[in-house]
C-alpha cells in the first residue's frame, strides 16, 4: 500500500479532481486486473485506448484514475489525475511503486537493429565472470543473477519491467543490462528508468510495419539516447551511417567504437574461423569463441561498455576470452557427415548478409553454403524480397521456407520472397513450406565441408501459426537429423 500523494510525486500533473491522501493497493493499466483500492492508468495504446474502459471500473472499488482526458461522468469516490501522456506516467508510476529500483542498480541499455541480445547477454555474463551480481533483460531470457525468468518481449511493459528490476535489487544485484527495442522507446516503456549507459549497435531496415518509415524508426532509437542523463555514457558504433545521429542531442558523455576508424574503442580482426576469432581490442590481442565481423562489433561494444563501467581492463580482457555465444546466435553444430549447421536468429536483410559474409570469409569458395530462410507473417513485407535476394547472392543453394507465418499463408510469404530473385538465382532456389522438411533437405544436400545456415528463428522454440504457438526448435531438428546420420 502506498499513499496517493507519494505516487504522484513522480509525474507531471495537469489537473486533479478528488482526494490526494487515500491509500492505493496497486497500479495497473489492464482494466481486467482492477480490484478494491487500485489505481488505473488509462493508456492510449497501439490497438486499444484504455480510456474507453473507465466507465466499467466504477463498480470495482477503484480508488484513482490517471488519464489524458477526464470523463464527463465522474464518481466522487474516485480521484482523477489528468496528465499530458499517460504512457509516460505509467512508466514513472511503475518506478515509484517499486521504489525506483533502477536508481539502485547500474543499468545499461542496448539498442539497435542487430546485436542487442548478444551484446546485452555478453555484458551480463562478463559481469558475473568478474564476480559481480547482475541481472539481464533480453529477447532470449531474463536473469536475476543466476535465476532464469522466462522472457515474453524484448522490453517488457513498465509494470513487469520495474517488478523484475526490484527483484534484482532484492537479490543483491549491482548491475543490470537490458535490450531497449524501438517499440519500447516509442511506447515509453522505459519512462522513469535511470540508465548509467546506453549502447547503439547499428540500424538497418526492420519493424517498418510499426514505424512506417526509416526516419521514424531512427527517431524511436534516438529517443533513448536523448533521454540519457548527463551522468551516463552514450556509446555508439561510428561505422554505422546513423551512429553519430544517436549522439546529436544526448546530454550523456559521448563515446565511440569502430572496426574501421579511429575511435575511443577500436576492434580489429586478425584471424576468423567457424569456431572463433583472434582480434585486438584497443591493441590488446584476444582469442574469442565468436565468428564474423558482426560479432567483432558486438565484442568491441562489450569491451567498451565494461571499461566505461569502470571494470578492471586486464580482468575484462582475460574474461572476454571465456565468453561463449548466445543461444541461437551463430550457434554451430558439426554433423557426423562432416558438414556444419549454423542456427542463427538473422531475420532482417542486413543480419542475413552479416552471417553469410562471416561464413564466406572463413570457408572461401572451398565448399558450398546452403541457406534455409523464411520471413515472419504480419510484419514488414518490404524486406521479404530483399532477404531472399541477399541470401541467394551469398549462397550456393537457397531454400525458402516458413518462419512464423502468424495469420498469413506461408505460401504467400514465400511468394513475396521470390519476387527478389532473378532468373539465375531462381535456378538454385527450392521452396519448401514445411520448415522441418526444408532443414532436412538442406542437410541431405550438404557434403563434407559444406555449411548449412538455418536463419530466422535462432533461440525460438515455437512456430506461430494462426494465433497458436506450436513447439518447434531449429536446434532440435538439427540434433534429430544428426542422429540419423550416425
């Protein structure tokens, strides 16, 4: 229970109607979860406007309502708080309700199109290798020190987010690392949080079904940096064409990392293999269990973040060599037949290019690359032909298949992808709707030394079809195939 006055200290108020001294038993933006004494925050969401549910709450014992528009019919037993933006207020109230846990942690946010999960997870793992208690909020999984907490969104809603941050505080965590999606920034899910640092990885085409334009997508990412406090650091990849844009208006200390240019933190690849990379970080040679230029960027960002957090540089370098790849991110499996299968989450054109380039850099033209890839349903259709084109240009054989079709017909999605193929690339392409059969076919085509890339789903253990999630894990399919090859 908290007094309403105490909660209201965290938000900017336009108008209050009613008492400010009553006790609040809980806060929610879900009208279905209201019970006696609670506060309801009416959020204007993407699909639903919470204001429309206000009249239904009058007989549920609600104590207070935060809204952008005070209803015409008011109840004298309820306090109404008018704000400019209820989404921002929700984040601020959630932080206040959980006693501002982000201020008791050193919280670092990672944003960008690709590399968020790997960078965030590796910073978390590095912290634990160095003996710090730490928490992680990521697409793959959330962790409270070593405790696993299943993940449902890249960035949870403000109430769930602050609840898990509070649990990190209770568990004695000193650091927390989280992915910050463009949706989360745009929807103010991170409002009210205190970050000590922000990291930008890169920006390529993605989520245009939501943001509509690339500029809007860039601005959503930039919102996170614009809100960083003066005491924080803002770390950006200056090799990316919008890297400097992220720093334009931030008050935070500006730092840069690069593989190509002079920067505060510089990574350089010396040798790359399918099972690892030898590289330098600010001139220090390190052997690491990661492959490809895209991972070299991630590792440089991890190193830079660690130094900016004040961790011992020598211990950081020693322990970075102990880090292992994140589940479903360039995860390699070696077949009894002598070929290699790589499962990767690459689901954007740029990510597919990065992974295939990384493979080709290692194997050259000595063997074939067979790529299995699909595209998600109910998402940005414009990237489908681009993904197929980029995959075909860098593969010896291409199999277009189903990903998470959601409410679309997978055959229609594959047809959209085929639009990106010219006649030459169509000759080396097979379309197989059943993803299991597509992976099996690629494995049958592979010879000793070849590489099979299975892209798009990575760590996911389901396929979403017509609103139902069916168990499906690319890694399990690979293991089953390998059993039959023995």
